[in-house]
C-alpha cells in the first residue's frame, strides 16, 4: 500500500477537508463529514498510528452504535477488523445522522485508543489536593475501590446525614435509585448553565417539561438567528439542515456580536450589543401584533393570550429598541415584517445562544423567542420548532419495582435548586451556585462527593470550584481519561468508552417520528473498566444497599422496553440497519399539555410562581466600566467537545490552543498585535493568559474565548497547558443571589460580567 493511500482517511484527508473549509470561511465540507465515501476504501486503515495490519482481503465486521460525544447521539456504524476499529460512518437510515457524522464523531477512534485513558481503579495516596498537586495514585482492585467508596459514604451518612453526600451527575436510572436509597436531595447536574432558561417558557407556555430539541430547519424559508450558531459548532443535523435551507432559497439573518460561521453564510449580520436581544425581540412582537402580521389561523385556534400581549408590548416600539440594542428602528421593523410574512419562519435555538443562560435577562429572551415562533405558527409545525416524537416505553422502576425508599429527611439542597418551582421537578441542579454552597456550608456542611462524567473545568470559576472540592473528605470520580476532576479524586473508577458499551438510544435531536438506535459493543473492552450501572451497584452493595439492585440487569431492561414496542433486543440486533422506527407522516399537534390545552402566550403559570407573566424589558446585570471595559463572550470551536477532546490527537491537529479573539481595530488602538500574549481578568480576581487573535468581524467592545482549554492535569499529555480556561473568569453566585434574580430557569449568567485586557 503506498504511503499516499495509507494516509488517505487518516490525518491528511481529515486535515485537508477541515482546513480547506475553515480557511475558506465556509464550513461546508468540514461540517458535512470529513471522509467522503468515495475517498475511502474498506482497506484503508483509519490512521497509521493505530497500525491496523489489514490482511489482503480483510474480514470486516460491522457494528451499530450511536455517538456519545454530544447530545445529538448520531447513529453510527463501526467497521472492525481483528477486533480493531478502523472506520466509523454515519448510519444512513437515522433521522439525525442521515449517513454522516461531524468531525468530532469521526475522531472518536482516537478517543477510544487514547494511550492516556484510565485503565484500572486508582487510589490517591497524597492527602493534599489542588491545581498542580500530584495525587500520587496507586492501582487498586475493584473490590478495594468499592469498599473505600462504600465506607466513605456510610461514614458521611452516619455522622452528618444523607444530605452530606453530594452526587454530581446527569440523571441515570441506576444512579437515581442509589440516590433515593441513600436519601440525599443532592444530585447536581449542569443544565442551568446550559439551557434551563428555555425550559421555563416551554414548561409555562406549552406544558412541555423540558425544552424540545427538534427543529425542522431544512423546511424553513426565513431563519432568524439570535446567537444560534450550530453550523459553527458542527452540530451535525442542525448544521447540515442550515445549508439545505439556504440551498432551498431561505433567507438567513444573524444577530450576534461576532461574525460567526453561521453569520458568514447568512444574508445579513447585525452585531448587536450583548444582552440586549430582549429589546430587539419585544419590538418585533410590537410590530407583528400591531400590524396583525401574525398567523391568524394558528394564533386563533391553538393559542390564548394575544390580547394581553398586545396590551403589554405597546411601549416597546422599534425606536425604543434602537436605543437599547443599537440596531436601527427601520431594520427591526423590516426584519419583523419579513419574519412574519415569509412562512415557514423560524428562530432556531439550541442552548447557549441569546436565550440560553448567558445573561440575567436571557430567560426573557427565551420567552420572547417562544412567543415569536408561536406568532408565525412555527411551534410543532413544518419548518418550525418541533416537540420531538419519542416512543412511549415503561421506565426502570416499572420494570424493576424497587423496595421502599427511606423518607428523605432533609430536602434543602446545597445548590438551592429547590427554590425554582418551574424547573425544580426536573431534578437537575445548579453549577453556578454549588461552589458557594459548599464553601459557605450553606445550608449545611457536605462531606463526600460522587462525580460522574463532569470535569471541574466545566464549573464556573473553576479555581473556586477546586477550593470547594477540597472541602470534601472523600471524592469518587468516574471518567475515562485522567481529567482535572480525576486529579481531585480519592478513588477513581474507570469507565469504558461508549464504543465498548451497548444499549439503546431514543432519537430526540431530529425526531419527526419515533426512532431508536442500537448501540452494540463495537470492540472488546480495552482496559479493566466497568460500566456505570455496574459501578453504582458495586458501591451500593458495599454500603449494604445491594437489595435495591437485586435482579436488575441492563440487558433485560432494554429487552423489556423494546418488547412493549413489539420489538426486542434480539430483533434490533438482527435488523439490517440497527434501528427501530415507527415511521409515519408528521402531523402538527392540535392540543398542548397546558391547563387550557392551548399554547399560552401570556403564561399565567409564571404569575402563580411570582415571575413576570410577560417578558418585560430588563437590562442585563453588568455593563462595561473603566476597570472592566469589555463584554465577555464564550464559544466553542467546531472540532472540540467542551473539555474532553483536547487530548485527541486528530482534533488537536486542527486546533490546539484557544486565543483571545478581539477586534483588529480595538487591538491596534491598544498596541496589541496578532499573537501577542495578553492577560484577561474579571472581578473574580482570576486572570488568564492567551495569545491575541485579531479579527474584523467582532464588535470593538467585545472579546471572545473558546471554551475547553487550560488543562492542568499532567496526565493528559496532549492537552496539558494548552491555552487557558475561559471559565476561571466567570463569577459564581450564592443560592440567594440566584433567587433574587427571579429567573424561573435559574440560568447561570455565564457571560454576564465584563473583563479587562492587558498586554502580558
Ligand atoms: N463543536 C461543539 N459543539 C457543541 C458543543 C461543543 O463543546 N463543541 N457543546 C454543545 C453544548 S453542551 C452547548 S451548550 C452548545 C453551545 O453552543 P452555542 O449555543 O452556540 O453557545 P456558544 O458556543 O456559547 O455561542 C454563543 C453565541 O452567542 C453569541 N452571543 C453571546 N452573547 C450574545 C447576545 O447577548 N446576543 C446574541 N444575539 N448573541 C450572543 C456568541 O457570540 C456566540 O456566537 O454547543 C453544543 N455543541
Ligand atoms: N467555562 C465554561 N464552563 C462551561 C461552559 C462554558 O462554555 N464555559 N459550558 C457549560 C455547558 S453548556 C455544559 S453542557 C457543561 C458540560 O460540562 P461537562 O459535561 O463536564 O463537559 P466536559 O467538559 O466535556 O467534560 C466531560 C467529562 O466527562 C468525561 N467523559 C466522557 N465520556 C465519559 C463516559 O462515558 N463516562 C464517564 N464517566 N466520563 C466520561 C470526559 O473525559 C470529561 O472529563 O459545561 C459547562 N461549563
Ligand atoms: S453532532 Fe457530532 S459529536 Fe454530536 S453526536 Fe453527532 S457525530 Fe457525535
Ligand atoms: Mo451545554
């Protein structure tokens, strides 16, 4: 095999496709998958470093999986030779992947074979903890790991009560049962710094528990993005549908302080002043309602509250909004008219855009976005925001009824999340307040932590979070690589990579009809790891809580659930495409899960809980001052996934260090040249050092840092000390400060502060 051919799929093709696209300022081929089918033959190894010695006629086994890198969970097919994975492809029959993956998805091969992966359970021998402190880990057996953790949690419970145990994890059936068996109210997940500002209006206005994820972008004819920037994030389905919509002639308008990839592809870009989208949106509602440009059929038949909205919105004229947001009144009026009269029109939204938890007024923007989409009939309609169609299956407790749980004596939480009634039931939690709760022992001291699949670099003010975690007597961490959170652990539990696990995944990011994807074990487990359910069961058994998990098995769980759909685990494994689907034409809902059965534009649910019933104008919390003159923006590069991909060789070849992105004009004024080192500092007192990257497409009063860098774990050999952590600068809050903001979505205000920049 010639050298040229050998490298075709590997780095060369990967880089070529990506670099060409990024340099051209168009994300095209980069986003649409970096390994075009015709360029790769089954005999091409994925990467020379993995050294798959392929026989002349290799016997290729195909395995189905779905990507665990981000929430889109694109269904994929793994091609394996001699138990080595050499290629991943998108599953063509999956609604989300439609045959392609994004660059992060393909690069999972390098993640799986990362030489730095955790390989056995570990125990800390150095009692000192902190940034740059060597934990002096020693290898231990699984039994010892379970015993150490079991004893630590039992001691904490005996001496300080169950609430002194704090779990940091997303919801998970096994975990939730263990939490209830212990009786701690503290399971803290990250969503209030990611998207819960959107949960509030969806819950109050449409009776949907959590905001839905499906967007029918490809059928939209007018796309108005308020910071929505998924083409820049390579979010597979959303990015591709944006291109399809543009090809189909849709008009695209982007409102964002930065010229993002999404903006560079659009017809118009308006660099709005950060935190003022609320004014822009209120004026749009004003124009649409006063001129009766809304979809009368949809509004009359499926919504209530239009009269109340009309009354509330009168003061918010385009001229008023111009003063606040800097976009001129005529432009606002024109965009409002175009948006309302070009159908289907959509304000696509995902997580950390203008309605995400970036500013203290963001939930109001999320509410406005909901109202605007409803006014043009784009809620659960073609070309609009769709409530995902998911299959109805029994839950874990239906299939494996648990013994009674003890009564939870203390229900107050360490992050104060129970104080947000519209979203408290979701049992997520608040990364923005938890460090302060722990440090101030408010409302009580906590003693032992359990952390799964979260890195400490993901906590706002990660420097403060390290101090908070130092207060725990015991910390167990479950990860697959030696992350910074692992460096804080007393005991480390190594989990398998998702390509070494099996299960089922319900489609939600593009679910126009119910569909389930199969995840098979693509390769044999490489290291001495255990799955999450097994680890939780092992700890529970060591604590004397094993009876909660008697007869529980994941195989039976999946099988029983599939059987209620008329399928089975066996049938799914034997299927030709690794998918179960109930494919039927999409029909928009005519009833919603609110008290009235209609969409409530003027949501009295907010009033019941003491929040504004209409998203009245409110400025963001912080504005530039002489001391901190720049607005701070955060984003993430398309080829990285938060803090977990900076040890991935392929992705690091594409982008290996974050920068301070600032306007060329402003930098010149300050005597800063491209590549100069600068300090960025916020009122947290923390400062980070980065190289300056000068761009034309940025407001001069803003600077931006891409998230994911600043790793200090020496065990991550590629990521170590590359760039800096944007999050060191984010101020945290106390639970009371969060309550005082009166945000029903308890958003973490991730960008609502300003910074200073100095030459280093
Ligand atoms: N490649 C990649 N994709 C990802 C992820 C990843 O790590 N990597 N993470 C996923 C996750 S969990 C999330 S939460 C999302 C986050 O991705 P996004 O939701 O796109 O959020 P950010 O990356 O923070 O980018 C926010 C955009 O909003 C703009 N912005 C900031 N303030 C304002 C404002 O006041 N008004 C307006 N109009 N715009 C503003 C910023 O300039 C920026 O362009 O990405 C998801 N997709
Ligand atoms: N500074 C700053 N902080 C942020 C954000 C930001 O923009 N800036 N964004 C916020 C947002 S929107 C989000 S969604 C959160 C995300 O926060 P996190 O969910 O913490 O995301 P990651 O930083 O990707 O860290 C995930 C960790 O899980 C590990 N991991 C990956 N797969 C597995 C697995 O199968 N099992 C186990 N046990 N571990 C695994 C990875 O190695 C990594 O250490 O971050 C938030 N924090
Ligand atoms: S969008 Fe990319 S990272 Fe996310 S699930 Fe799909 S392939 Fe994986
Ligand atoms: Mo997120």
